[in-house]
């Protein structure tokens, strides 16, 4: 049962974080090696080039947030804008940004190589014809967005019968279309068109980057939408530099290599919206939690029940069924432990062996049922009149053994004599008075458990052979 509980706890520790994973852990990944501890040094050629080319032309998408866009005052903002500002501060370059109305418009500029720098997703074949990508700024997964009522989608193969919105000619759209030719994609100009289309039931799902999805869902107030799945593809945001300007590419890459983790974090955390991926609708999540609670409750109940049963079984294995005191198996165990502890800690203990006198006559005269009652009453008298530290048990038949910890021979003789007198004074049911003989021995440093027990047995036989109803010590 303990392993069952461990399995449940392990499953919870793995699945709960997965169910409620905060996407910022994924969104803040970058592929930039950290060289912040080394100085940023430009070559003479790079310095000369920057002196001659202070102004760098850039085109930015109107509303590709959180990556880039223009606010109501016409200011260029977003992650790319922050990155360009940081590059400008470290290099002295001035970036002049022009606005494009759509991604298609941006691609037209790239074909004519009219500008120096364009932002986009890495490995975009349309941009790479005339531009060269720098180190990526952000890496985040491509996700599936759908209505909140939609169940979690494990991969793209599960949406083959759905209407799928995909932004035209984005870096990842070509990869997805090539990798999944059996899917039916519907091209849109902007991710907002896709999300609004899902809200209006024009599309079933949309495929986009997690950063775009979470930001746009929040900005558009489309709280009836959520991220319903994560693909095995990633989108890497990067800067593309005109292939005719290789020195500019070197300069930008050198600056990006010297960005500190704190600088990158401040930029990304400012623009990345926090949103959770729900693998299950709320009602199914509640059912799952209830099931887990019930399983844990059942496991604890079973564990307590098994512990109780285990204790009961242990008690039964150590108890004489007739007299309800310890049996020989338990006495053997305690005797060996007492001998070991006595040698280790230089202490002593004593044994008292007891035999009911002429017990066979009781069975012969009154029958075994009366004999059993006598054994029960005799056992009660012993257990009720020994010390709390003493251990008493039925050694076999009508013979009993008492183990007396930290007790020398004289102390054990006093206890034995007390018990002998109590038994002699007792009236046994259907039988009347009965007597018992006692043999006492003290454990010695060079003894084994059997040695001490053997001497106690000899003392008992001496008591029985010299008149019964008496206590004999090992030396007598």
C-alpha cells in the first residue's frame, strides 16, 4: 500500500504541473549564447562602417504584437522594437522604422531588398532569399487555439476534419503545410483574423505561436478562446539583415551575443502575456480532481486497515490461543534479545520457570475442559502479579516462563516466592487449591540463552523432586 501511495503522489507531482504549466517558462527561451562577461569590442572595419552608415532602415508590421507594431500615436513598439533600442544603445546605430500594412507587404519589400533589417520567424524561405537571419530573439512553440469548450488536442493529426486558420506565408506556415498535407488550411492575413473567425464560428481552430496567441486573446478580449494543444514545432523570432550588408550582420550579431539575461528577461516579460494551457475543460478537471481525492482517500483507508490487520496478525502470532498470554515463539525471541543486550550493555536478567504440580491428575479426573480453565486462571494470576517490565508466556503444556529484565537472582527469587504463595492461596474453578514449582536462574556474562534456561530447568526439577510447591535457585 505504501508503494501505491507513492505512485499516486508521483503521478500528481508530474501531471498537475503539466496541466497548469505556466507558458512563460516556455516563452522566455532564447538561443543566444551568453558572453556578458566579455567586453563588447568592434573591429576597425566595423567602426568605420558604422561611421558611414549611421541610419539603418527597418520595416515593421502594423500590428504583429507582441513582436512588433505601432501604437495609436504611431510609435514603433513591441519585442523587436525593444531589441533594436538595445542594439542602438550598445552600438550607436540609429534604426529608422517604416510601417507596412501586412505581412504580404513586408515580403514585397524583402524581394526588392529595399530595407536593411526585417523581423520575422527564422527559416523563412521567402526572407532568406535576400536576407540573412541573426541569432534568434525568442523561441516559443507553435500551438493550436480553439474554443474553451474544446477538449485538449494532443497533436495536429487529431484536427484533420476541422477548419484550420493559418497566417499566410508566415515562417512556420510553410513547414506545417508541407509536414501535414492532409490537413485543410484556410489562409488569413493576420492572427487576429483567425481568432475573431473562431469566435464567429468561421473557423474551428487556428495554428500560431504561443506568444501571439496568448497576447492577442488577451488584447482582443476573446476569453471564450484558449490554447487547446501544443505542436512539436517551434517559432523563432529573429532579425533578418540584407545580404548586401554583411558587416551590419556581424555588428548586430555581436551586440546580441552581449545581451545579458536580465536585459532579455526585462524585454520579454514586458510583452509576454501570461495564460494557461488547459488540457481538460473545467468540468472534466473537477471530475479528475475528485477521482484523485477519492483514490487517495481509499488508499489511506486501505493503508490504515492493512496496518490494523498487520498488528492483529502479529499479535496472534505471538499469543498463546488458549491462555491469551505470550507463546513460546515470542518468548524465544525475547530470550535471545535479552541475552544479546545483557552482553552488550553489561546488564543482567533472570529466568523463572514454573510448572503446575500434578496437572495431569486434573485432566484425568475432571477432563480437559476443566484443565483448560485451570490453565487460563493460572495464566491470569501470573500476568496480573508480575512487574510491567517482566514478560510472561506459556512455554508448553502446563509449563510457563517469566523473563525478568535487569533483575538479579535474589530479586527473581523474591518475585517467584510471591507468585508461589498467590497460587497456593487461590481457589481454582472446579478444582480447588493447586500448587506450582519454580526454578530460578540468573544470566551470566559467559552464558548463552540456552545455558541460563538449562540451569533454570534444573532448579525446577529439583523443586519438583524435593516435594513440589517450592522455589529453587540454580545453585541449590
